[in-house]
């Protein structure tokens, strides 16, 4: 299939992270949508994260938030602690340069590379004439290591896309994560950027997208083709919901009903039917 005939594939950092972690998992999760039920504890944490993001968005838009805070004690605690730790973020139009700033929550940007539409949504973008800051809220309790975050596609893609789609030099772009539920008080982790990092990411991204394009081409040309697996002994496999399907005693005969339907659906898919992978 020619590139020009392949529909646009919308990709977020989550897709890139999963593709890099395990291509087969990407196939099952996004192409065949074989998702498993969420762990209730994780689901609860996700809800808190969504509520906090909504609250910050309301606040940024100048809408009243007091009712939310009164009704949700946990949210109130998080917001109070965050306001104390980072008053400058909640104060509009104040930047480190003390100049007027552009601010937008849930700021959406895309960058097209061949048939991939790379999509990012910044929790908050603050930009003035000299610099642009991307801010991201995290509501889980234990911040990951700096090393982990600097290799994560969220960091890489978010900064890369801004550098590619704006006039800011990479050196004038930063990304800061705020862990609003850290043990004692909210903590932040800031990543600065440079032209050499930008070029490294471009190379890494090009390689990953080329791999994806090759996998997809094979996947839709042959019913037998499956995206590559990673070694069974890896920690990722041990914690993976698809372990039985990949390495266990898995046959079509022991699929449950819903799984079968998904598998059949997947077999009926072709590239022409796949407009995008949802975020
Ligand atoms: S079990 Fe391992 S190879 Fe299979 S999808 Fe999961 S991580 Fe990938």
C-alpha cells in the first residue's frame, strides 16, 4: 500500500510508550481493542486525576470552583496544597519575566509526520515573548524517577511538538510535571530542552514511526502477521494482561465469547477502515 493511500493515524504519547515497550501489546490494545477490566483501585485514582484536571481547567478559565472544593474534601486538600506550593501558576499573567503571558489549559496541538498525526494536549501552556512552559498535573502519590520521566514519550513528544510547531527555540521551552499528591507537599520536576536533544528525539521518533509503519503494512497484508513480542522472561511480560494469549496455553478454543468477537472484528479490519487510533 502506498503512503498516500494509508489513512492518518492519530498517535499520542501513550501509543508511542506502548509501542516502544512491546509492539504486540500495542497490537492487542489499540488495533484489536482487547482491553481488560480496570483494577477498581486504579479506576478510583483515575477519577481523582480527572477531577483535578477539570478543576484546574475551570480555575484557568476564571470559572468558580468553590462548589467543587466544598463537595470533595480530597480535591480541596490537593488544591490548597498546590496553591501554597505554586502560587505563581494559579496567578494569571505573571511569568518569570513579569511580562504578559499567553495561558491556555488543555492546549491542543498536532504535528503530522507522514501518515501519523502526533497529538498532544498540555494541561497548561504558559508562554511569553521569550519562553514557553508546558505544565502537567499528576495526581498519583509516588513520582517516578527523573530518569524514567525524561525517557517517557510524554516528555519527549510534548516538548518536541511545541518546538516543531512554534517559533520558540528548543532552548526556550521547558516542561514541568507537578505531582500534587506527593507525600509532604506537591513536588515538581522540570525538564529543559536543547537543539541537540531535539535532533535526537527526531531520530528516535522517525525510527519508531518507521517500525510502526512496517508492522502495520504487514499486519494488514497478512492474517498471520503479528507485531513482535518481547522475551517472556521480561518484567513487562510478567505483569501483562496478555501473558496467557502470548505465552500461556492459549488457543482459539479457550477464548471467551467477547474475546472471540474482538478477534473476529480485528480480522475483518483493514487499513481503509481504520481512520485513527483514539487517544
Ligand atoms: S505478554 Fe509480553 S509479549 Fe505479550 S503482549 Fe504482554 S508484554 Fe508483550
